[in-house]
């Protein structure tokens, strides 16, 4: 849908604020303001508007390996279509799930999970994921190495 009523219009200053925060989510408003030649109050006001409108969210990103999660996988899931969204919500509630999308193609859902090790992944697959009523089939792709990961 290409409807301008649902699109938030960003100007150059908004875009510069977003770019600065992508590089360092803790950069002071004063430093952004100095670089752009505007007041820190303007940056603060723009920042709050971007957050309130849902355009911007600043979050902490952790390193799973340093937190004891050595196994990452993407799981393609086929489900009973008449319960697609209900099943997706049930799976999304599992603590191992960090990303879940409904999609087209071979699978109905793509689910990214973080597990401590192989045994944890096996337990997640057999007891939790396949325990969800309506899950028909899965295929698991274990991550060997992340080559590119961006948060933009």
C-alpha cells in the first residue's frame, strides 16, 4: 500500500538525527546539534517526536556469544493455515525466539532462535516448537557464521 497518510515524512535534520543514533545510540543531543548547527532543544524535540510516532526506537543490542548462547538458528515452520496468527503468537512467546515473521513461500513462518547449545536447541525443537498445536513441519538452518548484521 503506497498511501501517504500512513507515511511519516522525514526532513534532512530528522535523517541526520537517525544516522547519528545508528552510529552511537548514546550520542549526546548537544553533539548532534553542534554538528548540524541547531540547538540541542531542537534535537531533543525532534528525537521525542520520532520516538512517539514510532519512527525511531533506540535499544541495547547484546552479544549472544558473551551471554552464553552459542547456537543460533533460523527455523522454517509450516502450520495449519486457519490458525496461522494464533500459532505465530504462541511461538513468539518462547524465550528462545528473537525474531518471527509470517511469510510467503515454502514456509508459513520464519523463526530465529538463540540457544545455549545443541541440547538446548534439540529441546526447543522437540518439546516446545513441535508441542504447539498446528505446527506441521519444520526445517532448521543452523548459523555457522554471521557475515553481515545491521540494525537499520
